């Protein structure tokens, strides 16, 4: 389960990096192979995980 989580977090981070470099969200998602809903869901999980680690 942890390997899957790390893989998805990596995809979210890859999409964010592509967006920062100027790609549209749709293009970045296509490049990474992640759906928009998956990006949103896993982005929330990523944020909550880092917030929990900061406590």
C-alpha cells in the first residue's frame, strides 16, 4: 500500500512541476497519466500527510 501511495504522490508532484514550467493542467495530467479526479484526490491526501508530519 505504501508503494502505491508513494507512486501517486510522485505523480501529483510531477503534475505540479509541469504546471510550474508552463504546461496546462490538462496537458500535464495527460503526460503523467493521471486523471483530474485522481489528481485532486491524491493532492488532498498529499497535503494532509505533510500537514500531519508538521504537527
